[in-house]
């Protein structure tokens, strides 16, 4: 039986897998760094790292998708 944290992690990973093809198309990727206190920490990679649109990608794409998969997540934070 999964713990609550394992359940949330599985939901977040599912969300990231659904986003990954769109990032890959533009030469980028995303990595899950940590989940702590209902916040998800991710790192944008490849062309997405440092892209002028990365803030929009994070808030409009990644954060919204993760919250759809895992409503218990309050925020997604990009780390370097």
C-alpha cells in the first residue's frame, strides 16, 4: 500500500510525463527535484533552461498541469 507521499509523487510524475513531449519538441525537458510542504521543485533542462518563455511555461503549463493531476500541490517552483 502506497503512502500519501508516494501517491502524490506518482501523480506529479504522471503530470510531468504528460508535459514532457511538449518540452522535448522545443529541445527541452523537465526534472523533478523534490516535493516538500505541498510544493513541487523542478528543473527545466535543455532549451527550456533560460528561455525567455520559461516563466510562462512554468506557471501556465507545468504548474496548472501538476495541479490538475495532484490538487494537493499548492505551487511549482523552478530551481537552477
